[in-house]
């Protein structure tokens, strides 16, 4: 498996035909500096030791793997959850945010800039900035600011400046656009900390590498619990960071089926979902090539998901490669199925999941009914504190 991570991406940041860096020459110079710094610093004993210390003593890693007995009894199969909801700040996002902030600190940067959809990346980056004493600016669509109000307050309490984005659909894509523009004005003293395995090289690689801790832990924990590898591994996919984190540890397990779960939203109609790998085609967005939901002019199409962290028209380049290779099976879950899973996990196991993670849980329920004797490991990428007001106000209790 170490050979795979040495081979992908290649020295141009490509995963097959996907990835790369499609950005202005002046910005490319800054990206090259980030790439050089990452390759030199991330392999140093000092950097690795400090990151491990942060993960253990600040983040609370390792997060546990939990056997969901009541859900398994109800749906069949054997459902296990990798509890990233118990990671400090409530999601997997802090894994790469602390890594990116540590890199920024080593590079002498003074400010962190990022986008956020559901707010989990924003909260995590604001936390990392507070930890290292850095400025923090988070761009967030006005629609998501309303939906995810608790996370907006958390970011502000942590000292971050939250910048409302009012153009377009006022969701995640527009937040990325806005954050990129802010970064272009000050690439010398600031670092743009991309929130997923997307963007120009080296960000898809860096975020994947920082998220690999999820898979490393889960593999060891699952084997210790069961004496074998899981038959199936399931994770939700928007940009795809939590999925790459857990998939990375099982890529060489030929008997393990990997499932990436996309948001089908309201329907398969264009503009009513964000199932990029299911309905998209190759294109370029935000400085990299990937599968992309496009309009009739080849521009990024409007997207929608009940989960703010999944409503992005693109997807990570590594996921795009895996789709073509058929190494990962990409499936989709509707809003209604997501909500059913949200309440089922809450009531049956006492765990309120993020709406993003509930997509993966919903597909696990389907899979469990089809594969009654197989094990299913779900990456429960975040908790649902941020979603409870929105869900109850809009959909009521189920």
C-alpha cells in the first residue's frame, strides 16, 4: 500500500487524468512553495511528533469503533461505526485542519482562510487557528449560515471572522469562490486551508494524508474487535475527505467493498441533487480536474442537498479516478432516506449523526438487508448538533 501513496498523485498532482493545478501563474508560485514545504516538513520527526501529540492530547484520538447492536438486529448484517463524531469539534475535519495549521505555522503564515458548508470545517479551522494563535477568516454561504447557525456562533466564539457570501446559490461552491478571491489578495501571509480532498495540487494529497489517521485506526480497531477485515466500508462523499480517510486503509483488501455515498437530494433532476460521480462528467473547477455536474454551457451546475457539507458540484480527483477504475462503488441516498437514518440512529443507538454522515448510515441500512451475514464499517464522520434545529423546524420529529 505504501507504493500506492508514493505513486498517487504523480509529480504533477495527477490521479490518472484527474487533479493537477489549473490556476494563474502567480498563484502557482505560492502553490509550489506550499508543495515544497509539505514534502520537506511533513516527513520530519519534529512535525510528525507534534502532530501526533496534538491528536492524542488535544483532539482525543484515537476515536473508537462501535458495534451498533440494536441497528444490526433490526436491519441485519453487522453494522459498525467509526466514531469521528467524538473527535474534538465533532467531526473528522479537525484531522486535516490541525495538520494544515501546523504547516502554516512552520511556514511563518499569519492567517488561515477557508470556506465552509456545514460549518464543521470552519469550526475546526477556527479551533486550529486559536490553538496556534493565528488569524482566521471563514467564508460561508448565506443559506448555510441560516441552516447551520450553531456552527456560525461557535466559529465567532473561537475568534474567527465569518464572511457571508451572498451571490449565486449562496452555498458551498460560492463560499469556495469567495475564499479563493480573498486568498488571491494575500497569498504571502495567508494560507488557504481547503476543506476537503479538492482544489489544486497539493491540497487533495495533503488533506488525504492528514485524514489517513481515520483508516489506520479503524483497520487496527476492527481487526482487534473481530479478528478480520470488514466486508464493506461505507462513507459519505461531497468533496470526499472523510471517505478518503477511511478508504485509504482498505484499498489493498480485494475482499472489502468500498462504497461512497452521494446526496441524491430531492430527485435525479438537475439542480435537485449533488450526486457528482453518478451524474457528472469530467471538467475543471476551483483549479483542478474532476467529475463535475455541469450545465449546458459546461459551467458548474446548481446543486442541492439537505446536508450543507455535501452540496458541491465537484468531487475529489482521487474519487474520480476510483470511479473510473471501479475500485469504489459510488451510490446515492435521497433526503428522505437520510432523514430516516438520522432519526433511526438517534433513537436506536443514542447517537445523533450529522446529516452528511446520515447518508452513509442510510446506505448501510440498505446494504445490511441485502448482505445479512456481512460486516459493514461506516465512517460516522460527524455529529448532528449543528443540524437539530434545522431538521426539527423544517421536517418535525419522526
